[in-house]
C-alpha cells in the first residue's frame, strides 16, 4: 500500500520522501500550500495551518490513501485540530518513542523552538538550559528554508540579514556543531526536516562531530516496515 506524504516545503519534503523510498516504502509526495507553522520562534496562531493540513489529509483520503505521514515535525502538532477520518497518520513522534521508550540516555531532540517547548519523552536544549544554542537551531532552520527556496515569510526579525546566504548558513551550522561538541551530548535527534539537510549539505564532512545524529524519518521508515 502506498504512503501519502504531506510536505509543506518542497526541499525538505523531497529529502523526507527519498529516505522513505530508500527504505523500500512506496510513496506519493504531495506538496500542499500550508501557512507557516512558526512565526519567528513562536507557534503560529493562524487557523490557516489546521485548514491547510485538513485539506491535505482529505485530499489523500479522496485519492485512496489510508496511510499518511507528514514531512514536517512541527506540523504534526496540529493533528489534534483536524479530522483524520479513515486515514491512519503515522508520526515521527510515535516512531521515535517506539524505538527509544525503553532506553536510558535518550538523544537530545533538536527542532523548532515551539516544538521543543512542547516535547515530552526526550530531553531538549531547553531542558538542559541551553537557550542560546536553541536560538541558533531555530535560526539555522530558517536559513535552510531560505537557501533551499522554501517559504520564509514567518522568519520576521529573527533572521534579519542575508537569510538566503549559503556561506552564512554554513558558518552557523559549523558553530552549532561546535556548541554541541562542547556540551558532551552523546546523540541528538535532527527533529526538524531542515536539520538533516543542514548537516548533510551545509556542514564540512571533515568537521568532527563528537555526537551521533538520529534522523526521525529513518526511524519512521523502520517503524512502518516493522508492521
């Protein structure tokens, strides 16, 4: 059975979808127009987000897709505000909790600031008292969107200079890794779909990572294949 992949951003959606396909899953990528989920570093209060997600889920149902996933970790927060009907929505949250629930020393979840504020079951940069590093993560997410051509209208004043500058993005990603190396963290979850792109495409491959990275979409693929 094919999987309906709802992706509000094309670049990260393509990356997400290709990883599912690489795991042997049959997918159909859908790129709806959905309002920005984050405004600067706050969760959007616009009803347009839920409306856009509802329309995307309904479109999948109308096309016969009962199994669906969302290629945006933060957008999953709106699932409680929509009607999923006969569709089964699989989330990165449930997949990660499935694989890590019984483990000690869970990885630190990196993601948008409003997402990590609501995160349960995993430590975050906020729970370990690293607010400035979390601000850097949020900035990098916006910069990846800018460089990759995604919607950055919600960035506002948070990233007020050269948001589409690839060289600045590379410097900021390198600085993030330097900060994380200094925190003696064993592993991190790249828990925003822009972060795997940041680490794979905009970080010098020779730069030392003193921690492991976990990509939620890979764990989601394993979860789906496990039955």
